[in-house]
C-alpha cells in the first residue's frame, strides 16, 4: 500500500561517491559515481532507488536529483527517470542545497506536500521492511507536530564509520523523539550506542514540505531567497547556474538536522540488510552476504528477460573481486 496523496519522493543522486573511487574508476580513469554502478551486474543503484521510492509513492510523484557534471552517466538512464521530475543541479554544492531545490520545486506543484528523501546509492535486502518504515515516517509528519521523521535502521553491528540516532521517548509504535545524533563514533563508543538502543542513520527521511522550508528559512535564509528568486525567473535554468556558482557547499545534516532535534522524530526500521556501500569494507561485507544468500536460494540479480536497457557503468562485485581486499584496504 502506497502513501496518501500529497506525498512525493526525491531520490538524491547528485553525489560524487569519492569514498568508493578505488572501485568505481573506469578504464579511462574516470571515477564513476556509485549510483550509476550496479552491485552485481543487475540494475544500477539509481534504478534500485527509484524502484524503492515507487513502493511508497506513485511513480509519477518520484523526483530524481542529479548533477549536470554527471550528465554523461544519468543521460544514459533517462528511461528510468521522468523528464518533468528530473531536477538538475548545475553543480554539487552539498546535500542542503540539493534538498532545498527539491523542496522549492515540489512545493510549487503541491503547497501541502509531504516529501520522502532517499539516497540513490544504498543496498537493501528486505525492501518491504524498509518501505513499511518509510510509509510510517510519511504518516508521522502528516499526523504530528514534528516536521521531519528520520528512518533509523536497527544495527547489525557497531560500525564506527556510520552515523547514529539516539532515540528518546516513544511517540507512537516504532516512532521516537530524537535525543541526539552521533557521527562516526570510535569502536568503543559505537558498542555503547548499540547497547543504548541507538539506530543507524540511513539519511532516509520524510518531511512536511512547508515545515522543512521553514527550517531552511531559519538556518539558510540567504540561500532560500536566492534559490526561490532564481526559480521564479523566466530564464530559471540560467539564473540557477549563476546562483549556484556563488553557493558554498553545505551539508544537510550539520546545517539543518543537528540542532533541530526538537522538530524531529525517528522511525525504527527492523533489520533489513541495509548498507550505504560507503566503503570498500562495507561493500565487501554486503557482497559476501549476497553470495551466501544466493548459494542457499539459487537466486542471482540480473536484468529482466528481454530487457534492452544499457547496463550500469561498473559492476561493483566484479571490480571488488578483480582488485581484491589487499588493494582495497579491507579485510576478506
């Protein structure tokens, strides 16, 4: 069951993915952003994310945020993206500006929008479990005063490379107030956080559009005014390019969510095989889990039979096997 009307989704696909560059460099020496790569020879991570969003909202309400500097990659995947719902950033100026652009564009079409944001470069084994948590998050921002609902993942292990959300009092079933954020704790602190019931921060979140815009106006008033003015101009594409050339790079988490805990809630998603594939180590762990699952069920990821779609630019599993853990700085 999908979320109600006035609900939209934005797949965030404008990042550079530099942390995985050792695995995503093509034969010409170009570091391909990982969202345009496949995990194991099937669909690209971007396509998987669009499909993930479509489990929560109708496909016609799924936006995709891309960067003009990656046009060579996403242009070959246009069949997976609706042209009217493709937001092209002139350049990547941090997640805060990308999310602000999406909020302004969607509110122009639907002033009462609730918006689900999903990164384009994650892997999820149990999509139905994550979709259920995402729908709950969308419902929460519509029914409660808190304008943002994060999706926190039940941790599988104390990973010091991830961010954590420490939940506070229970607000509803599987939903809690946000007590605080902890970014990349040391291993001992990560173990303490797990014992305290902390959740992995997936950077998947739902927001009441007007409420989120209000937070932006308080935290980044100059950016809101400049971007809204550029979008209102007849030559908005040119105005947006000129405006982006003056923008600093601003991270959404540090600029918007941290310090706004009183406006946030977190929905706890169960163990669902989630990974942000952020490092060669985590990619390797994900591939090994998939290999064990495949050997038990004889399931293999592949394009649908008869599909005439171009393949993803890089097969991450093949690259990982070719380079080996020793060259990637990870353990086997």
